[in-house]
């Protein structure tokens, strides 16, 4: 069972619509179910694996509240300098400055979740992305205690 700590106040449908319009995406329902309640929160347990890398720590869900330091629109805009491909939207971070993102480049209705490695991103924006899983529910189910 995953618990979420340090969340902000609940997110309204208006805030979700505003974020989706600004980012020009429609987030999957399972992700929004978590965001509505746990915006800005961190999960426990928080560790997950990639196909080629173990022990990645899930940091905090990015916030849907404008006044937050980790407002999802601001976080997304921060990487629009060529480091992160368009239509790849950060939804959470890890503890080392990398991002957990939705990849809307291929399938808009059911985007996969990818890990974005900031150290590779300057040299190779596409190479900085590694597939994690196909849904937010799947990601939450992958979390384990290290």
C-alpha cells in the first residue's frame, strides 16, 4: 500500500483544465485521480526500477497549484530550451534533478511514462528518455521499499 505525504490542498477541476490547456495535453484519468488528492506529495515507498537501472527514487508529484514552487506548467517550461522534447511533460521528480514524465509524442490518449535523465539531455534529448511503464497506476504499483 502506497501512502502519500506532504501533499497540498486538493486540486479543483478548473485547475486541471487550466493546466491541460496551458500544456496542450489531456492527462489520463488514473493520474488525475492521484493529482486531485495528492498534488505536491511524495509516495512511500518511493523506489522503482527501469529496465536497465535499479533503485530510482520517486520524489514529489508536481503541483497543479499556481503558487507552488513545483507548479507543473513552470517545471515543464523550464526544460523547453531543447533539453526535453516537446510533448514530454514532467509530472514528478526524483531526488537528483531528473524527471518522471508523460510522453505524449506517439499516443496522445494513453501516453507512456518515461524517465528523463538531465545529465544526458544536453547532448541527446531523445536518448535522455527511458521507458518506465504504460500508466500512472502501473508506476504506483511498481513502487517498493529499498
